[in-house]
């Protein structure tokens, strides 16, 4: 380029720089509003968790949210899977946060980022890494505990520089960043809140609006409030909008009114009915908030799926494990399809915000395949012998001490004394569910949920007691997120303590499951169908078939974990419901002529009757509202 032309270009760019206003997103407390590029602004947002949606579908889901009239999306950042072990970081695949943020920006959607470190979200340990409990079981999580703060600081020094270029003021989509989450529900550690605020302001160069979110009571709001940080509230349909926003005003006298979690549905627990929230009530409350000039985020607008072992649990009157589906009775269902609620909310939103032009999204077709035959490959005992990585200890060790984040551990001890007939086996504080065997014969089940810590067993001196413990998900909220798993107290048989334990963490990662398909069938005809057993089958999809999303139906199976092509679809438990099918994204299937592998670890009872083969089926209709005991 000639020097004359180059100088002219520089002059042109300089003139443009003077005429184009810099991007900015701030809070105007005097006029109770956000300012976007200097002009009053409010958002209509919806929650979507990138880690609950296959990355190939991020664009589709965000596009559908935009077409509902939203101008923003909200997501959490999940620490525990971004740093699965200390100093080991994962920003790949479904955890590629920069890609997710760029996808939102490509669709001209703003982003509200809830960075944690704690998020709840019905995820294992509320998004905190399990290994914090390995370092110190008594660590005071979510406080200014020196050890906890050390790892929080280290994590944010990794995360925040990654998101800093995506801030709105830097040309990106992020308009606000939340620190902590509903902190008023667990305490008022002002030093902890202040430390997080200072850390975020420093690492984000004081270049973004920070906010907190708390429940709808004056005590929760006042306890969670952080100086120099915008306070927001959360509440669902049917709430008194005026009263709730007055409570927010009591905590924060000025600034924009924001409901950061407006609930169009609710979470599920195994054994309890699926959430079902009426659309008319949602629309009425949403309309009241928008009339009050509030900014609103719908939690969840698309719930998605807690694949693998990522679902957490709650602690009400008893332990409550969350299912694999996070459908949430949301406007976009688990598979990303618009529901009647979607269209009703879109109509309501359209009265306050401009709706995008173009066709309104419709539900997409799903795929149904023929029955898939599964054969017993091996019992869990044989699987353990093939992948032996046992640890010995005089007394039982927790999952965390065994470096087993999720899944199962087999605890085994030999009885060295004469026992009563029957003898009472007691495991105090079992976490969370345990199948008890004597010489591999099932004796009964211990259950944290059912508060069963003792069962009678028939065992002789010299025989072995095996306890297969399942982690059903660490508690995700409240005071008890430091939720260790496994056995961490002495086990007694009658009046005596069992000692000298062999503990085997059961590896169910993709590499190990891949080997199952290569192993020869080891299950014996004499194997009881109630023995924990691995079943495997193969199928191909006919040439010319369009690969679509589907749902794995496991009727007749009791409880276990399912894998498709080595990917962990999640836990199934149809005998207690409400979830009966497992959402199976199209991205997991192999096209013809490739062979697809389906593998189940069934813990309790398979529907094979007198045969050595069973079946499952991929169907085109989900069932997340099946019958339940309650």
C-alpha cells in the first residue's frame, strides 16, 4: 500500500474512533436502571447451562431462546469439571466456555455470567470440586477459611482472565458477572464476600457490573448483600411481585429491579413426581414484573441433562438425589423442543420486547430404533478383577480419600470372629446407598434416603462382607455441601468392629467402558440376575436413516448406569421414577456401517427372566413424568 493511501486510512480510522461511542454497560443508581452504551436498558434473559447441553447444540438452543424474545442468556460456570483434579484444567468439548460465549455473541445475545465459585444448580457439591474434601474434610467451604480461599484464588486467576476479553466493555457479550450464589442462605461472612469482590474487580479490571442473587426474604437479601455490588432477588410464579421488589428495595434503596431466577418450573428428585408448573400463572407473574420495568431471567429456560454422574442432591427431611434429566418443566424441554409454555411466554414477552422476525421454532422429529438385544458380559466382581486398583486400610476410607470423585466403591472385609445368626451389620452415616453381600450373595440394601443404616446378615467366620457403595450425588446447596461419600466411620457386626478393608474404586470412564466391548462374555448361566452385572449389545442404523435425537427406554430394568458408544448417558432408576427414559443426543450415534455399542451396569435386577439376554430400545418420546412412590 502506498504511503499516501496508508496515511489516509489512518486518518479515516482516527475520525471513526472519535465518532463511534465506546461500548459500556453500567448501573445508573440515581435513575434505577442499567445503562447500555449510555442509554437506559433492561434485559429479558433465560438460563441455559453449557455443561448440560452438547456443544454441537449450543447454537440451536440459544437461537430458540432468542426467537422467544430474549435479549440475553444466563449461565453458571462449573468449577468442579473445569478443574477435575487440583491444577488440571478442562476447557474442551462441552466445557469450552470461550466457544459458548462466542456462540452467544454470534447470535447477538448478551450474557449474564454466574462465576461462583459455588453455583448450586443441582450439580454435585454445588459445582465445588470434590478434591477440596480430599485435601481437608473439615474445610470450611464458602467462608474466608485460609485453605479454601487459597484454591478459590488460584481457580479465579485461571478463569477470570479467560472471560475478561468477553466482557461487554471489551467488545464481548458479558454484561454482568455474579459472585457466589444465594450466599444469604448460609451465612454472613463479610470478609469472604469482600475478598471475592476485590478479587473480581482486580482480575476483571473493574470493567463489569458485579451482582449477587438471594432468595425472597429480607434476612436472605441483607445477609447476601455485598458492598459495591448490585443486589438482585429470585422468586417464582404466583409470588407477590410488588412485595418481593419492596424487600429488595429494603436491602438496596436504588438501582434496577432484577429477578435473577424466575422459576417457570422446578427441579426433580428420584421417587417424587415430576415438576409441573402451570403456564398461566407463569405468564401472569412475568407480566407483573415486566410492567414494573424489571429485568428478568427465567431459570431455567432450557434445563438440559446432567449426563454421567454430574447430578447433585438435596437434603430436606431426608436425602434427596436428583435424576439425570434436568428438564425442569422449562419452556424448552430436555431435548430443546419448544413446549406450550414456550409459546405462551413468548407472547407475553412480545408485549414488552420486540420479537425477532422469522419462523417460530417448532419441535424437531426424534428417532425410534428397533429393540437392541443385550447380553450379560460379566458380573461386577469379574469387572473389578479385570480392572483391579484396590487400596488396603485398617478402617474404611471415604471416596475422597480414595480419589474417587463419583460412581462406586466396593468395600470388602473378612469376618475373623464367630457371629450371631443373624448378626446386625451397622454402617453409620452411609453415603449414599449400599448393596451388602456375604461371599457375593446379596443380603440387603442400606439407604441414606430411607435412613436404613443396619440390616441383619447371615455370615460365618471366614466369610467376606462386601459393601458396594454408590455416590448418588453430593449435596448441592445449604450448609451441608461438604458432603463426603462412602464409608468413613467404623463398620460393626454385632458388637464388634470390622477391620482390614480392601477398597476398590470402580472406574467407569470412557476408556474402561470401551474395553467391555472387547472382552469375551464371562457371565455364567449360574450368575443370579440380582448380581450387579454389566450388559452389552451392538446395533447398526440402516443406511439412509437420518440420525436424530432419541431416548433410551429401560423398562423392566431396576437401577444402574447406561453408556452409548462409551459416553455415560447417566443414571437410570425407572422403578422409582419419575424419569424412565434417558435423553440421547444424535451426536452420540455412529452412522452406518459403523457399529454402535450400548452398555448397562445393572445393580439390582435385569428383566431377562430365564434368558441370558435382555433388551432396551431407543424411542422417539421421552418419559420424565413416570409414576413414583410419593
